[in-house]
């Protein structure tokens, strides 16, 4: 069974630029999560989708971050414009249903200069 | 006060040693997860437990619901066990993560 795929693996941008991350969850998983993990900290949930609907985006900085999951499969997370403090690993995870075991992708390491 | 506290933050051990990592939490949960994160970011789920004890190979996880405490044990540790171990507590809505324990096992 293929795991959660993410791309790119690494991205370096300058502040005020835009960036987008892509996630392809495990086939058949209805729930998809985006996390932000700053160095030395645990992951923080940014947004949670159930199929193509948003379940929880309470910790998403909506002035600069946006995410979508069209057709309830792949998802993209966008930052526009990026700030220095956005430097982190962005993790995507999926689960069969909410509350079930989450399977994580390899993450995208973003560096904002 | 963080909802999930792990100790120690950093742990260095010699190969073969018995290792214990602790996790305390302050919120009501439906399950507790232990995760392993290697350099580069990828996370692997080790255990999900809501009571008692689970064992997988050299790894053992226990949870005491009344005391809101869990431990992850590694027997006969090996350098390949070097990673960050993260405790996360789950409700029906989401997981709340600890900040992780950096384990280094020296040969």
C-alpha cells in the first residue's frame, strides 16, 4: 500500500514570496490533516479535512495560509506572502476516518530567508 | 502549561541499555499515540493505546488513564533507534502533540 506522498521535499524562498505544498493521501482515507512543525516543537494542526470539507481550521493563519482539497483526494497548502516565522516542516497526514490512526507523509521542509 | 508534557527532552544511551520515555497529559483523551520521527521529518506511528500495555518487538508502551501518564520503553536499544519520539493525545477531533524526546543511542 502506498503511503502519504508530499512534494516538494524541500523549498527555500525569500520572505514575501508565495509557496505551495502538495499532498496525496492514502487511497480511501477520508480525513486529511496539515500540520506545521517548527524546529524543536511537536506538530501543530493547521487544518483538517473530511473528504473535501473543512472540519477544523481554527489554528490556520487565514490572512496568509489557505488550503483546499478538491474532489476529496489531493490537497494543497499555500502560503502567501511568506514570513520568516513560517520556516518549518509541513506535514500531511491521512486517516480512514476522524480519530483513527494517522499516517504521515515525509514532510516538506520550508526555509524562508 | 502544555497539555502534553514529555520527559526527558534529550536522552543519550549506550547500545543495549533499557530506555524509558515518559508522557503526561492534562486533557481528556480517547487514545494516546507514540510516534517516531527520523531526521528529515517523516513520522511513523508506533502505538495507539487507550488502556493497559502494548508490545511490538523491542518496544513497549503503557498507559495509566487514572494518572494521565504513559511510558514508552525500548529494550536492548540499538543505534538505529536514534530518533525523536513524540507522544500525542487524541480526542475525536484532533491530536495534541508533545514536543518530543530526542534519543541518541551510541554504539
